C-alpha cells in the first residue's frame, strides 16, 4: 500500500507542477500545498497545521475534529466514516 500512496503522491505533484505553469496566479497555493512537500504525509501535516491555526477551529472542537479526520480519511473515500462523523456532529 505504501508504494501505491507514493505513486499517487508523485502523480499529484506532477499535476501540481503542471498547474503552476498553467495558472501562475495559483502557483503559491500549489507550492504551499503540493509541490514543496516530499510526501503525502508532509502535505497533510501542513494542511492540518493550517486548520489548527484557523480561528474558527478553536471555537468548535467537534467541527475541528471532523475537519481533521476528514482531511486524513478523504483520500480513502471512506463513506461509512463520513456518515459516522455526520452523526457525531448532529448529536
């Protein structure tokens, strides 16, 4: 599985570099979120840190938890997990 994740990450980085050339206005976004990170883990860590620094996150622990977990599980397309988080946030 690790090798598959690495392949997907390399493909995402290649696409990110292509988009930097196509959309110069978005180049800082692509560099910050994709191109400058050596691994998917590093990119997700960066995104998690960005979420943690967001002021609204500090005011809603359930919202924060849901965002963080969805960030980590989104690549897996885990529908059951998403449904569970929805039930938790509604209660």
